[in-house]
C-alpha cells in the first residue's frame, strides 16, 4: 500500500481489509439477544501493517492525515479519543481476552462513508483485528472475532453497540446475507444475489446530521433492558408475540411501543429469511416497509429526511424500503427492479430538493465478503 510506504519508508508485511455493512432487516434487535440479517458492502477499511519494536503502535490514517502513537499506558479506556480509540481498543480487548497482540506500524485507508450508518467503526476495528491476529499468530478463531471487536467498541471506546456490525464485518460471505442469532451466535448464510433476479438494492445516504444519535441509541437500549427486567425476562428476545399485549399492559405507553418494535422486528427477520429461503426476493418488500413503519412509529428513531426517502422510493415503485442501521439519519435501503434504480434515486433526490434537504447520495449494494487478508 502506497500510504504505508510513504509514511514508514518501507513495505508492509501484509494488508488486511474489513467491510462496512447494511442491515437488510432486524434493527435494534441485536442487543436484545434477537435476530439480524446484515450483508457486507463492497466499501472497505484497509490496514497495511508491519511488526515494530514498540512498545507502542504507530497508526497513520489517510482519511484524517494524522499519525497517532498509542503506548502501552494508553491501553486503558478513556486514554485515547476520536478515531484512534477504535484502533487502541483492539489490542486492549485482545489483552483483556488473554492474548498478546504484537506492536505494529499501521497505515489505514477507508472508503466506507463516515457517519452514514454503514458501520465504518466496525470496519476499522475488524480490519485492525485481522492484522493483529495474523501478524501476532494469535490463537483466536474467526468465530470469536466479533466479541473482541465489540468489546473494543463497548468498553474501550464507550459505544454501547450490539454485536451485529462486528459480526457482519468479519463473517459475511459474498452473494449472501447473514442470518444471525445474536444470543447463540448461530448463523446461516442466506443467498442474496439480487442481479440473478434482475433486482437491485439501492442504498440512499440521507446525509441528515446524526444529532443526538449516541445518546438516543443508549436510551433505547436502556429502555429495552429495563423492560426485560420489569417483565422478568433475560432479554426481550424471550417475549413471545402472543404475550405482547399482556406484557405491554405492564409497561408505560412509550416503553410498550419500544418493546413492540423489538418483538415484531424479530418476527419480521424470521419471515424475511423464510421468503429468501423460498426464493421470493420481492416478497420481502412489505416486510422491509413494515420494519420502517415500526422504527418510525414505535421505536422513534427516524428523521424527516429518512422518512421522505422511504416514502418517495415506495411511490416511485420500490418493492420495499426502510432505514438501515442505528437511526437518527444514515441510509435508506430500497429494493427495486435493476433497471429502475436510477429513476427511483432521481425521485428521492428531487423530493429532497423540494423540501430543502441536503442532496442525498446513493449506490447499488452488492453483498460482499467479510474481513480478509489482501496481500
Ligand atoms: C448500530 C449498532 F452498532 C448495532 O449493534 C445495532 O444495534 C444497530 O445500530 C441497530 O440495529 O449499528
């Protein structure tokens, strides 16, 4: 990688990459021990690395132009902030899990859009993890990568995420969405090759500012955990749909809607997987749209730009559309006929202009593979 050579004056020992993701369906279900169905996107974060004497990690980021030196003393939560915390958190989490990550020089580049809800942070932690595991010869099975990367984000960076993004970034396969049970870790790679069906998945970046996203995410998570406690459940995953009305009767009105979102969303993931297994890709459209309505009305995590994109895409002929990711901005998915992608995207762009919103950007998402060694 030329950035590594420019910064460190030699060739790297290897190059690793990890992708961003979109979540087809199953939003805010992961931290409730529920089901998700993400797929990796072709945009990736790439890490070139080489063992160094240490005792520190020297990290260059092409995207910020900065070089940060992370010392051993920095391996405590709170010591490093900003993007470099996602790097420092990885050796920290590896040590916490009993491994001895090697000291490295690292150069990082990324084409995963930042702050667009496409999981640029998991792409970064997982790409760094891949380099550390390989160059350190660490005995860490691929199945255990997501938990280490999640621990880096939760406990070092302080972002209370679930395990979906790190799982998608490490374990997804090309041409497949990954049906993941976030409690057991069981997964099924469900064929999702849209081109074979003359379909496309539009990803529309609303470019809405992500204000309050962190605080609101934490609040939703806390509200689910307290509801589970009130209901005497290990997690909301354990609330059956038929018990929902009785359970809601024991909760305040807002919490009841949060719980309804989680329970109905888990059911929609299972139905979506059933449809895909049966080869009915357009059949998932109404489930995507119902998921969006649930996020808008019950979980209250959408914003006007996002709702406009969904409504406009549907009016322009999408089979289904929904926000993807944590919410309060970010991206919308729209399932469309392959030859209608441009027309639907243009309709959304026009609707944004009419309402005075910042112009959206868009791309067609193809299901890509998880973290890998590139060179
Ligand atoms: C963010 C989090 F990082 C995920 O763990 C997940 O909760 C998602 O929001 C919502 O489904 O991407």
